[in-house]
């Protein structure tokens, strides 16, 4: 699903399109005028979204006026999610947009490598090995060669003080890239793609004092970044807090800081510096020191005049001078600016001319989707809100000319329908097009590497003439609508297929309680109107490079209205007789009169109010689980936490799941539930669990089975309520090796023997990690079930603890079932079935009592 672009783009020149069209006030314009004078570039490098020092970024971008960038090696795919149940790639999509939201506030730019966040890592070597060190090193070098920083700053040191293998690996890669980027013999293939070798002047480590570790000292370079920006009306601590608080999925809302604030820097390599980050680095237009050149003298004087004579009430008075400055820079050589600086400054001047002219235009549609094989209606709205003459107004790619100069303060609209080809490339995030190779994304197009997101699906260019100089202003086509609560809103437009397929359940069990395998429900959603189409549905697989397919359903007269869904029931047993494949894929082939061949993707839309809507596509697989699984009990009460997909997994296993809030727990007869399960981080996010503690303990005492999944215990996620009947603590203990040997401490425990006999085989095929936030400091009433460890460490026994209380049982587990069950790990299902199984339901012969 290679992404196609409507307009040409330059390397590392991004259009941030998922927001309301930006308009600058006079203070913003003056700040950007001042920034025109500055050419310094600073690149900050770390491992994850939320690793960046937003206060420093805000200071560098808005006080020093440097072009400031943040390179996050990963998109944060392996973290936890405090606002929903998205994990893995979906969480990475959310955190990507949260980073872009943060950058829109602090003024820095955002870049990424191809590294995948595979979860917590305790060792630098593990991260570098899993990522493919040379591959990710080449990405860092590529970003450096494109961005051309004068100074690089790392967030972490290259050793254990970094606290995370990804953190230390980011420092190792930054330091090696610092040298490699300057060597044309390193990654020479990059030089064929519009970049040159680049020698950064110096690299620092931004030392820190947090997490119980102080790496700062008074002999380090230090800078006070706590100033107040009068144009923005905020201190850099206030800007930083707003920026950092965009990381909502991580629960990183922070208070604003005001007043003096010092940042410390440890010199790593390059030219030494004693006074400031840019010691002996030219950060003005005189790149080559030719301050006596006629072009420099004229351009510098003109810019100084624009700044000193800027009119807050009439910014349009700056337009003529800005056009002259644009023409001067356009006609200059390299005597004052490098080619990259020249390109960047011309873009900045062009944007300032647009802002000072009061020129506003948008390209909008009334639908979020451009459907392959259908039409898209686009409306262009343009208005000139000043007395500046704006003429020569042509619209590309419509090949349409607006009549005459734009009249002052009169809205002009133009609407056109375009056809979206049947074979149009879908708007898949570029790093997901070819998926993952172990712990990095496969991206073959060199020019895409580093980019935070795709270019817009469609863009409209308005070509105008001002003072005999032509300018082209480009805007993305956006979905515009009015929400009755939030008013006028804009969202991205995505190119999508005509049909989206969804199969459910995601997992089918061939040996679940000796029951027949459940049928598969195939849901077909159409994004266009389809009438009486000949539709065939197939299950397919590959034998080598050959596609092998089996027809599973035929609808010779398929009719679906736009945005509606048809459902079909497939006989799973018949399908399994024809294939040995354990991950079932399906597609539909629509023939005359529509000719939509091979529609196989599932469209997934993610929506949160703090970020633009996200759409991506995936092949929805139905996984066949062949392990024998026996369940005991039927009714489950589930207390939702920060977000997980355990309830869906339970329903796939045949349980009846009821969601319990405070009201339900207080008023309901809890004895009806064979088990009550608290979702991940439930005790971090619900204060009201304190109010129902006695009721839950009474449930256990009367014979209930209460299961609590992992919670954190730190400043980000403190435990807000008492959990168990006896004291225990939650540690930061974890086992990150998903293949770590699991020792059975108490082999005779019911949890290991009923209703399923748990063996070492049940720990095969686990993903990412074994467990996190293990229990510690246990009261004597608790029994530990397993011990495990990462290489070179001591055994840890707090992954699963259980205690009898009255007639019932309480369990806390840090085992990551929230990752294993949605991934279809059969052994994890067997173990979780045992954890859920209330011992009071066990008959003398080992069978389960019927409820």
C-alpha cells in the first residue's frame, strides 16, 4: 500500500495537517521574524516519546530561536497505555501523534528511526542486537545529514545510569552517528539521495537529577532555561508543561514550572565549549564569515528594519519588505547561507508573507475518506484579509484560475469533484506498509526514513503573485465538520478501499471444553454504495509464493449502502478440513459491475480528543488455538482499568462478562460471579476502589475468587486503594526475557493443576516479556507459585501470588496476560483459565460444578 503524494515535497519539510488551519497573531509573526536572523540547529536524541526534555526544547526553539529537532528512535510501541486498550503498533500510532502535538506547542520538529519499541530492556546490547544496530545507526546518520545540526544533545548516557537498555542504546548510537555522519565512506548510499556528509561541531549529554539519580555537577556547562517569553506570554517551564502533558497515554500530565531553572550538559565529543552550547559556532546568516558582502549587508539591514518597524496592528506593512528579502535570498549564492539554510529561510519567509497578508485558505471535504473507485468533492475557501494586492491566483491540480486579484475580506469558494482511482494507494502509515522484521520496521524508501508521518493524501496548491513575485502556498485536503459541543473541527482525509473485512472472533479453539469449534462471523463494511454485486469470499494462504485459496461463501447479489455492514456466518470446521494453516486470512473479490479485486484489509480507526483521528489497515487473522483448554465457571465480573483486551479474550473462551463499576459493586449480589477480575492498573486509576474494598473482601470471604492484574506503584501511577486481604507491596521487579525459564515453586498448587495441568509447554511462544511490577514484601499468608529471572539476575517469585481468605481466594499477578491473550498464546489461556477457576467449583472427581 505504497503512499502516493499529490505534490512534490522536499526532504524533511513536513506538513502538519491534522489540525485546524493555523493562523498567526502579531506576536507569533514577530517571533518568527526574529527567528529568520538565526541559523543555529540543535538535534536532541533519545529513545522514546516522552524521553525528551521539553523545557530545553522550548528554550532552544523560542528563546535562542534555533531550529530544534527531537529524534526519538522508537514510537513507544512497547509501553503501557493509560487511556485505552491499544497496545503495540496501535499504541505507537497514538504516541507518534502525541509527540507531534507536543512539538506544535514547544516549537521543535520531530523525527523517528525504524526502531520498534519491543518493551523494557535491561541491557544496551540487547536493544542494539534486536534493533539491528547498523540499520538504526544508518537512520540516525541520515537524520543528522538532513537536519545538519551544529550541536547534538543526548538525553541519556551510554551506560547503566540510563536505566533502560533503549535509553543507553540511544546514546551509543548518537555518539557513533556523530562521527559516522561526517564520513562519506559511511553509508555512502545515502549520498545519492540529496544529502552530503555532515560534521556536527559537538555533542553533549543533558545530565539529569530524577529517578533517585543525580548525574549533574557544577563543573558541567549549565544554562538557565527558566526565562519568560514576552511574545508568547509564557515561561519555558509553562510551555514545557503544556507540551509534556500531551503524552496522555503515559499519564504524563505535569504542573507548570516558573522561575529559574538550570540545565546541565556534560561534554561528550567534538570541539569543546565553556560558555554556551554554540561556542565559536556562527548562528547568523554569515555562514562563511563574509559579513562584508553586499548581499549580506543589504539582507541583514532589511531584516533588522522589518523587525524594528514591525506594526502589531498592521502586519501587512511588512509584506513589501518580506518580498524584497525573499528575492534577495533567492538570488544569493552561498556567501551568507548554506543550501539547506537557504531553502529553509525561503520557506519561512514565504510563510510570513502568507501570515502578514492575512491570506487564509483551506481545502476541505465533507467526508473523512477518499474511497478508491469513487469521487471526492473538494471545496477551496480563500480570503485576503488585507489591502495587499494578491493576484495571479491559480489552483493546482485543478488547473483553475480565480478571477482577478483577491478582493479584500471577501470569501471566495470553489468546488470540484475528483475521481479516486480504483487502484489508488491506501493511506497506510509508511512504516507499517511492509510490517516488522523482528524489532524494526521495514522501510525501503530512503527519503521516508526519519519522517514522523505520511504526507497528506491530497494537497491543493494556490499560486499567487505579490509585488511581481510568485509564491505557492500548499494546504492539505481535510475533513471539516461541526461538532455540536466542540464546534468546527478538522481531521485528516484518508484514501481507503471500497470494502473493509472484519472476522470474529479473533481466536477459535479446537479443544475448548470438548465443544465444537465456534463459527466465524465475517463482517463486510462498505465505504461506497454497492448494488447487486457478484461477491466471492475466500480463505487463502501461501505455498511458497503461490496463493492457495478456498471459497467459503458466495453472495451473487451483494448490496450495501455506504457505511453499512453485511454479516456472514462461516463454518469453521469445514474451513479447517481444507487447510492446515493456523492463522486464517480472508478476502473478497467483487466482480461486475464494480471490479474491486482482492479486498482483504481491515480498517481500524483510533480516536482520542487530544490528537487527530488515526486510520490504518491490517490483515485481520483468525488464529486457531489447538491447545486443550478446560474452563470452570461461567460468569465473570470485570473491573476495567487503564485499558486492556482481556474481556474480549474471556468472551472468546465462552465466559459471560459483566463490567463492574462502583455502583454495580455496591448494589449487586457479587456471589453470582465465579470470579471478579480487575483490569490492568485498575488500582492506579480508580480512587473509588477504596470505597468498595470491604465489599470485595466480603465477596472473597464468602467464597469468591478475586484476581488483580498488574498495577504500578510510583509517582506516575500510585496505588489508590488497598487490594488484598493481607499486606504486600508492588515492586518494579520484572522479567523482560519472554523465553525465561519458569520454575514451579509449588507444583501441587491448585493453580497449576486444575482445571488444566500446567507444564513448561504453557510458557512457550510468549511475547515481549514474562511479567512486570511483581509483588514483594509479602505477608506470610501469600503463596508464591512461580520464580523466574532475566539473565545474570536473581530469581524473582512475585509474578503470581495467592492467598486463601475465608472460603475464597485472592490473587495478584504481574504476568502480562494483557499481552499474551490478545496475541493468542495458547498456554497463557490455559493458565488464565486456572486463575479464573474458583476452587469451590471443583467436584471430587476433578470436574467443575455447573452453575
